[in-house]
C-alpha cells in the first residue's frame, strides 16, 4: 500500500494538490471566511483526479501487481495524507490565535468565524464530506468526476454558511470563543468533526471498493 | 505439460455482445496465437482474464491459484500489455519505469536495459513523443522486465513495421524457450504462422478452435489452403 501511495504522490498527483495545502495558512487572515481554505484544498485534490484521468492512470494502475481494491485504497490514502498535512498546517494559526494572539484587536473585532477548535472541527467535517461525496462519487464510474464535484461544492458552501452563521445565534455565540474559553465546547466540536471525518471516509471507502470491483475498466 | 493458466466457462455479457463459455489453458513453453476478427471478443477475454472486466461467471486460475483473491501474487508473475502505451503521455519513460519497478521485487534491470537497447527506445522521451509502434514497444518493455512466467499481450504487433514485428516474434520464441507461456492476440495470421505453437480462434464471443497449429491445419484447412485463407473462409461461412 505504501508503494501505491508513493506512486500516487510521485506520478499521479497534480502539483496543485501540494501547493494548495498552503491555504491552511488562510486561518491567519482576519475578516476572511477561513473555511474557504479547506474548500481550496479540496479543489487541489480534484486537480489530481483530473490529471489522473487525463493520464489514463486507472489503466496504468490496473496493469500493476495490485488488487482492484488497492487502486481505490491508494487514492483514498493519497487524499487522507494531503488532508492531514492541511489539518496540521492550519492548526498552526489556530494555536497562535488561541494563545499569543488571542487578544489581538484584529481578531477580536473579526465578524467572521474565529480560528479555534470549532473551526478545526468544521475543517474535519468538510474533508470527510469531500471524501464521501467527491471521492466516493468518482468511484461509481472510475472516470466521471464533474457531477460529484458539483455536488460537493453545494454541500461545502452549505457547511461554510452554517459555520459562519451558527455563532451569530446568541445561544451559540460560545462557538466563536477566543483563546481557551469554553474549551469543553470547543474540544467537543473538534472531536465530533474528527469522528465525522473518520466515519465518512471509512464508509465512503468501503462503498467505493464494492462499486469499483464491479466496474469494467 | 504444466498449465500455467486455466480459463473455464468464462462468460461475460454486454447489451449487444456476449462472451460465452470461454475455456482454454496456457502451457509453459508454448506460444498461443489468439485470433479473431475485430469485435470477436479477444480484448474482452483478455481483460476478463486480468480482472479489468468483471466476468459474469467462470473460473480463472493461474499457477493453480484462483485469480480472485490472489491478484497481487499472480500479477507479479505475469506480464500484460494492451497494445500501445497510452498512459502518462507527458511523463518521461524513465519516470514511469522508476515508479513501475518499485512494484516488482523481481524487476530485472539488466533485461530492462537490454530490451531498451533492442527496441531503440530513449527513456528520456515521453510517450506522446513516440510513434504508435514505439509505444507498443514501450509497453512491452515494462511487461518483459520483471521475469514474467506468462505474457498476455493484446495485439502487440499492431502498428509495428515488418522488421520490428519480426524482432518481436523472435523475442517470443526466445521467451518460449525459457519456459514462458505467451498468449498474444492478433488479426495478422502471418504472425501466428511465424511463431505460434497453438491457435485459439474466437468467433462472435465463442471459441471455435483451440489446438496446436498442426492440428488446426489438419482439421480446418482444406487442401492447399493457407492459415489466412482457411480463417477467411471460416469467417465468410460464419456470416452466411
């Protein structure tokens, strides 16, 4: 499986997938809908699927000594690695904004979503939905990616909308906590996002394997 | 004689085509020419043999192991090529090879270099810069460089000039002498006459003959008929 992952990274991946990990640093920006950075990461991953199809990667991989199910797992592994790199990178501004810059005026006066653990929970949720809707949708056919990506765009912007709206409801204002205030709630949302990511990805991969086994290449 | 690959009652249906009850075996040190007109089912059979197409039913065994569940181990021991290399057109051959060989513990770098020279391939070129014939050779290069015990080649001689075809058929004979089983599909009867030991003839998704070349000549060719003439006659009879 590691060999397949290396193949995805060296041969198949679009450089854009790596470059767009840097959008994790958007979480430093005040007055910016920071969840959009996660959408950009997904756009970068989409580029890898596009370049893989252009390069006829499925046929090439099928000729290698791997099982058909490994082809699916390889693509998921690649997405998960890129996604986790993004999460690690975007955690840096989150930690900085939660600690040394927690009282910075530009962040305190920010009308949009704050970079805290709740934000990271939403990041995980969006990445899990990408794996479910786009990656899972792609493996229904092994070549069609436009429709699953459009479906993901709709859902992603819905998630961004919810993330940017919820804390404006007075009862839920704690979601936009600064520093370590309401840390229990913050950690709860983060944990829920992490569990959602794991569950959505696992469900998507199991379904994709079953579907792809039935496809004629 | 040891059967390295056995196909039994392979069936695959499409809305407008059906591959019916395909059964044959490939033996060590034998070259099998898989012949049939375009659309007869050669590629579908080969794809089904390699799991690229999902058969409706039938049994596929290599080295006495069922293909299903043993794909990784079996694919390590077989070489497969689908005509011209039509993947990663904008990557240098050496980059494709560098990744490919990591999948094969048996990768034979010496054989790779030999075939590279024999095929006059420049590994600094990209597939998109190669002619159709050179693309076929590039695909063969990958299939031949990992000590495969069975070679399954879908129309390997299509697009090759007569000299390259002759070189390739000579390579098949060399591989056969080393005990490799070779199955190659073609619609060029002279390729079969030149190097095949056995003939597998498919018509409309059904195997109509699987025997040695000599048996085929004795049973299917009328007096004085060449292989090509007898196959053309059988195709014409089938259309009536």
